[in-house]
């Protein structure tokens, strides 16, 4: 049952007390969200899910025995480049009063805990942030990970950036020890926020929704072609790209006929003009232009390939490819971290992390691994149906939260999703050429870790721990 419905059924029994009095009581259920990335320069300050997150927080007010844990990247502090230090927090409060007013209101009923992520890493570096957030009934825990107890089992909670070579904090808590991801965000993401207002459709501000990072060049090309390019130029270029595959086939057939491999005369240059008249002449012109482009690209491909190989060899010789910088690594480093936690801490039943923006729930023998996903817009690349037109990036939202509580001695995990449609629409050309987006990985609405299974899991953990100690 969604929290909004549960809150309505219990609304008459709401307890409105002080933060101190509320936190002296026992917490019986936990809610988890992450990666909201609220804040940033200029266009990045826009929040697409303001109404939905406000309603989510308001719905928690009827859950007197609950705790909301935001496991990192609640704020986009890295995305502020025009102000520094605690002035970023002042800018957040100024730009998003709705958020802090609702946090204060909800925090009078339930415990709200925030741990730092990489984009709001500064929360871990300055004790002043603890006091500033406490003014809005939010408890800041300046830790890499925290734990909670449910049904005599442990929930391990972290953002996950420590397992990402791009965003690992070399000295957690040191404000001057920033990973390479910090400089990428400052130079690219924040700049996109500042320039987004100059674009058509305000698309550059969605750069954080592009994952993995390797997709950014193709995403920029797609938006240039479908949004920024002059309509007249697009009218000329689109037919060439649409007929590119046909031209390649036509060109190959003509070559095979010319050398005698094909005994046909299907690909004679005058065939289209003779059968289709003016339209055939136009098509032959397009085919001829594309054929020239194919030849040029084929000739240029060889030196470009040699140049690429030589550059890579030189970069490898200088050791730049051995720096540990990895992009698009998927979730494997975080799953490996979960395996280590399960092996070293037999009481852990659930490992919760975020950071990668890919919501998921995996059931292992050792326990359950949860990725809380993101509340940012998601952009899914889908190829064009025809020719060599740029891919289309379909926008969508997957506003996720997980609830973990005890029921009859078992650990119960519930998954909820708040539905939201994107406000922007694809152009008619994008809708015409784009394939259907791949289906999302389903997440079970209810997952139960039975007490018996928990006991067996602890026994296996003990065995694995003995083996691990013997290997050491």
C-alpha cells in the first residue's frame, strides 16, 4: 500500500511532538531514497519532481514510528560554482523553500536522516552543516555508511561512491580531497546548467540524466540534430541519412555487377530515372551523393584507424590508461562490495546503495541488495529505425522508494514507484524514427527474508568467514 494511503488511514492518530521526544521512541519501519540532486547553477536549480517529492514527504507525516533515510546526493552542491562554502546551503534554501519547509514539517513527525553522497560531499566536511540541517528537523550523519536494525538483522546503508574510482573520496571528510568526478561536474555539468537557457527546449540541463558518461557525445549530437539544427539544413541532411543504408547496398551491388560477380543489370545508373521519372532522378542524386560520402569515409577510415591506434599506444606508454579511471563500469563494483559486507558481517540482511541511478533489487542466498535509483529524469537511448539518423533519447521518470520493516519476525521489503510523465515531448521526427524503448527491469513489490532463511544465511556466513580467515 502506498504511503499516501497508509497515512490517510492513520491520520487521526498522528503524533505531533518534538524531534527529541520522537527519537526516543522505537523506529519500526524505514524508508529509503537517494540521488535527488536538488540544486545547482542557473537552470540546474529547476526540480522536475517538486510536487511529487513534497507529497511523498507529506505522506510520511502519519508514520510516527518511521525513519526516512536519504542515502546521498540529496543536494547538488558540486553543481554550484558561483558561490562557495555554506553560501551554497543558503542558495539552496533560497531557491527551494518548498523543500526545506516540507522537511521541517515532516521532521516533526518522523526521523529524517541524510548521509553524504559525492555530489553533496561537502556535507561530510563541515560540522556547520549538521546544525544548519537540524534547523529543518534533518539529522546529518557524516559517515560513509550507517546501519539500522530490523527483526534482529542489520541493514547496511551507503551511497556507494567509495566503490567508484571516479568519485571515491581519498580522505573522507577532508574538503580539499576531491575525486576526479568533482572536476568533471564543475567543468561540464555546471557549465551545462549555465548554458541551458540559451538552447532550444532547455535540454543541456538534463546532462546528469545521461548514463553512462560515454553517452554524452551521442546525446549532444542527437539534440543538435533534432532540436538545434536549422530546419532547412535538417530537411537536406535527413534524406541523405535515411537513404545511407540503401546507398551502401546500391553501391555494393553496382560494384559487384561491374566486376562480373552479379550477372544482373539491376543497379544500372539509369534504372531509377527510367522507371520513376523526376522522382528517380532525385533519388539517383541522393544515392550519388551518399556514394561519394561512402568512398570518402572508406578512404579516411584507414589513416584515422592508424592515428587512433598510435594515440592509444602513446597514452598507454605514459601510463595514463592505468590511472584507475573507469567510465560505464556498471554495478559490479557495488555488488562486489555487497558480497564483502555479507561475508564479513553475518548479521547483515540487506545492503542498500544508490549512486548509479539504476533502481534494482537482487535476491541472493546471503541477503538482498537494493539500489534506490534516482528521482532525476532518465534518458534512454533508442536507435533510429532507418538509415543513419542519430539515436533518440526518450525521457522518463522512475521515482522510487523502498520501505523495510518487520512482520512476524521476518524482514519485509516493499517497493513503491510514484508515476510521473515527462513534461517535454519528442518532436514528430523523433517519434517517427525512434524504436520502442527497452522494457525496464521489474522490481518485486514485496520481498520477504524469513527468520529461518536468516539463520541459515548466518551459518553460511560463518563458514565463509572461517574460509576467508584461513586463506588470510
